[in-house]
C-alpha cells in the first residue's frame, strides 16, 4: 500500500526537449530528408557539391558552405585535431572565397580531399561539433527561452541551418524571421499561444524562402513542419509522416 498518494499517482513527466538524444536523432533525420533526400544523415559527412545557390560548395551533414564560411570552420577544427591532414592546405583558399560562389583554389582536388577525409572519425567529430556550436545549441536555447517545446525547437533549428542567424545579401536570417513572426503573434514566453506563434513563424519563414530563388520550394515547411503543427504534435513525438520535394518519409514509433 502506498503511504503517500502523490507517489502512487506518479510525478508528471516533463516533455523531452530537442537536445534529448532520441529527439536530436529525429531532428538530424528530418533535416537530412530536406538537405540530402535521405534519413541516413550519418551517410552525408562526405557529401559535397555546388548546388548553384551562390554559396559555393555545399558539404557535409547540414550543408556547410564555402561561401558562408562555416565550412572553413569545420576544416579549421579538423586541422586542430589532425594537424597536416589533406584539407588543411586549402584553408587560405577557403578564406579567400568566403562571401562568394568562387571555387578558386579549391576545385576537384578539394572535393576529393573532403570525401576522403569524411572517413576519418576526427573529421566527423569536427562536423558534429560545428553543427552543434553554430546551429543546434543556439537554436534550441533561443526556442527554450521563447517557451517552445520540441517541435518549436526543431523549427528554429531548421531555420538556423538554412538561413543562418543573421541576414545575408539577398536573404533574411533567423533573427529577422523571428522578429517578423513576433510582430504577428506573441511567443509562449510572452504569454502567447504556442501553436499560433509557430504558425506565424512558419509563415514568415516561408515568405523569406520564396524571396530566394534557390530556396523557393517551401515543402520542408508546407508538407513537413506544418503537418506536425496542424496535428498538434508540439512534442515532436513519433510516428512522423511527412514529405519534402515530393518524396515521402516516415519515422516509426518505438
């Protein structure tokens, strides 16, 4: 017999945040479906190509770019862990092409070296660390401060991955997208309704994407994130069914 009734009833469980390992794995798979048309995000460490978006080479698990400079940071971190690696010699060229779509000093030699380096655990750790430092951790922290659950935290993270934090030439960054959303709806931290606020954020992000030729397909919002929101799945609990660029995906319940 229980002597304390609250113990019998159990303690309410706090919903898992996106930095919970199981939730983070879901987030990585969701982003990979949009960035690489695959749920196998760990197979993307060696991915590299110029997708014609004006940002040079796009590479790795979340699409680090030579033009944006985050790819250089991955190579720098890798060089600290593995001095003299085959990518280190490209650091001057990577600095020189930041802010442009140029391949000068890179080309086939660089892309081959990137693919080969992806087999090195130190290179994989460098990508993981820069993803978390630049995108995942700040996005989740900002979402928590705004009073958002796991779905909202993922929505912020995906926006960080595609748009970056600050505005770039011809594109709106996460900061601007969030400011536009807050003009239309209050965040939960300010007393607003979570679903209404996330709807406003997705509207603002979709509008920003339509303003960029390379990101004008908004299916990663319309047939993915908005589907979860419309179902009221603020905890981002599986099973999950969504589509991106016409391809359908499924994450089963445990």
